[in-house]
C-alpha cells in the first residue's frame, strides 16, 4: 500500500475527481482503522479491490461501488438526504474552512487549479462571517460627560 504515507500522514489519491492525482491528510485514527482492515483483508495491489463477476479481484474498485458505499453509510447513519462521494468532498472542505483552514490549503487538498473554484465554500461559512472584526469597533469614542451641550439641548 504505497499510496499511504504514514510518515507524512497523507494518502495518495490516483485519478480522483477530474482525473487528477492528489494527496489528502490521513488522521491517526483512520490509519489505525486501515491497518486493522489490511490485516483482515490482506489486499495485494489495491487497498479496496474491486470485483469481477461479483468475485473479489485485483482490479480497482468501481465508481459505482463508491456511490453504493456512500448511500449505505448515509442510510446507516439515518440520513435521508441523497449523499454522493461529491457530497463528502464538499462537506469535508466546508468543515476544514469552519475549523480554520485557509483557502489555499483547501484549494490544494481539493486539487482545484484556480482559487476561484475554492471560493464557493466561503459563502457557506457563517462562522467566518461572524468572526470578521467590524472596523467600527476600533473607533475610540470620547466620554460624553465632558462634552458641552448647546443651549437648546441643555438638560433641565
């Protein structure tokens, strides 16, 4: 499984969305789960091998199998909304943004060639919109007790 780099904690995705290769972060928890799976399945070439005539074979997993796995996982989680592999990609990017990742990092992880393609995630983040400091909060407001009032507005 040369596509898993446990030193850098990255997974190499070959021919992903847009037929692009990219590296994605690997969490220690996922690495441990993949190690357990690997010891159990003992795959030779592909970590998740595909099938030929419904028999496990040394071929890549099909896109249809990935769609089916997403649908089954959503049902198991009680999610009624249609979920696709792209939904997972989209939600991952949104969560990264919410967690404070910068747009350039998200752009690289998603494999976007242009930053404009990544900017779509900005409008989703209310946390970021609320976190922006208001420049008016930086104004120094004088103490009104020492301000002389005009005759007309004098308190009686």
